[in-house]
């Protein structure tokens, strides 16, 4: 699958993303169009193509330290072919290239197993309804730290909850981070 991206709302890539989202969310899941189309100019839109046919889409909304993954959709006839996994690999690559530390998403409850297989974990936020559909917030740390050297200390394990608090801060001093965890 070839994955293309855009921030240009006049781009054919964006229009392909929108067509997939309308099919999956508006037609299949009955999400009102006014809830589906929002924040379009603040996000990076990704579309996966088989040949010239658009089959999968997602978008990234920048947030402190990472990106919020939104509007993940694969056309019904193309589900079950690992296109979602390929799409997420591209999203992660993009996030890493832009020095982001996390990906967060609101996963529909029926898809939580898929996101868990990709390395996402549920956060402490309680489940919620979005457009009447049950969701849970999930997050994936893009930098995995199991042991590191603190300045003047021996190797030690860094638990994920402390790391998560560190990277969710509004401001990350990269030099300090590298000095302690580098």
C-alpha cells in the first residue's frame, strides 16, 4: 500500500480521505456529517492507496509532545488485509521524524484489540461516547525506556507511569531529557 499525506484541503489526497471517512463514519456508522468534519485545517491527513484506489485513511492532530490519531478508517471491502497496520506504521514513522514522543487516540471499543496489538494501552481516562459510539482513550509511547543511566547513578528501571507523566508535560526540555535518559 502506498501512503500519501497532505495538509492542503484542496488536495486530491484530502478529498480521498474525506470520501473514505464519509463512507465509513457517515454512511456505515451513522455519524452526523457536522460531527465528522471538524478541525480539518489543523491536521495532517494520510491516505493509503492500492494502485490508484484510496482504501484507508487517518489524520494526526498535533498536541503537546505527540500527535492525536483521529479518523482512522478502512473501506469495508479492504478490511482484514493488514492495511491498518501499514497505515499506523506510517503514522509512527511520521511522528518519530518530527520528534514526537507519543501517539494518543480515542479508539472505538470494537477496535481496542487492534490498537492493543499495535502497542497502544488504555489510559486512566474512563470510557466515553463520541458521536454516540463507545470509545476509550489509548496511548503509545514512541520511545520505550526500560533501563537507562541517570547522571551519577547505576542502571535502573524507569516505570512507564513516570515516563508517561514526563512526556505528557506541556514543555519537554530535550537537553535535560537526553542528559538523564540519553
